[in-house]
C-alpha cells in the first residue's frame, strides 16, 4: 500500500486506515472478534487507526486488539469536552488504552478548541502526544474550522469528503495544502448512503486502476486528490477491510475517471 508524508510532519501514513465509529463500540464476544479486523489491517498495511471518546467502547476495544503490536500502529483519537475536568478524564482513558501515547491527538468537532489545544500541547511536550489535529463533520462549521487550522500548534485536520460531500474542496483542502497539514478523510462512503449497488459493467472502465468493487472506487476517488493523506472507512469485517485496503495502490485516477465515479454515485461534478 502506498504511504504518504503526512503534511509537513515527520510522520508517514498508509493511504487507507481504519475508523472505529459504531463498528468497535461492542462488548463481550463481539469485542473479542474485532481482533480479526485489526489483524487484517496489519496484514494489508492499513495501520492508521482512528477513534474517539464519543464512540462508546471503541477506544477500549481498539486498544485491546493492538495488544502486543501497539508500536506498529499509528493511533489517532480525540478529546471532546467543553469541561476541563472531563477532557482530562478522556485523555487519561485514551492514554491507558493506547500504551501511554496517542500519535495523532485531535480536538473533536473543535469543541473548546483553544483550551484543548493548550492541553494537547502540554501532552506533546511530555511525549504523550505526537501530532495535534482538529476535526469537524459539518460544512456550517468550516469557517471556525479554518480559524483553528491556522493555529500554529495544529498539524492535521479531519473532514468528510466523498462525491456527495465536496464542500471541503473550496476552502478546507486548499488551506490544508497551504498550511502543510495532514488530511484525514472521514465518512468516505457518506455514512453508507453511497454504498448502493453498482454493476460490474459500470465498474469495468475502472479496471485499469485496480478497481473491482464500488467501495474501492469511492476510496480511490478520494485518494486521487493527493491533498488527502489517509481515508478511514470503518468496518467490522476483515474481508471488507482487505478489499478496502486494495484501493490504496496506484495508479491514481485522473479528472475524467473521478468525474465518471461522481456520476455513478449520483453526484455529477
């Protein structure tokens, strides 16, 4: 799988990673079964894992599946609290899950982002956090997100991007490139709304790009914009993870192929 320099940071990341929203918010036997998904991630090189305290049990379950191989993973998680004490509790919990260090620590939905950046900067100085980032899912918040992105402590941004959600193309992605930020792409399938059936005949023109499934087409559509560094589809299936990871190899799509995929998705550019 191709790896990309993560903005102007010293980190290199696989272009396909793994999200944990909903899929790792499980307990008991289901939690035990998630180790197979993480196994598949290591087998394919999709070793960038993203989580959050707002994802229920996901941080705990992810941490358990990384047991014995934490040093081979790039772990991204978030702090999501307006209250300082609650933020500290979230941070303590995350560090306990991930061996005392988070590689990419993000302010979730830029909640109280100025105060949280202060906390995360202290963690960074202590060696418990690597790269500091900010996130938001809503286009209505992008002006505020841009302001946070310009803070010199911020080195990464996480946003949704797919053929149905392209607002980031106008300001967020250009700003990220100008600022040298790493870009993490959430919701590559628009929370599943883009995962309708596309015929094999419709996918056939994309075969020269290594695309055999519709999810692969959507992922390669994102990653062919080289301002995007890593996409993080969530899955509870090891087979789906392996198929997703196959989209992380060049050749990358040109403008015509990206436009074709957008039309297949029902969102012509």
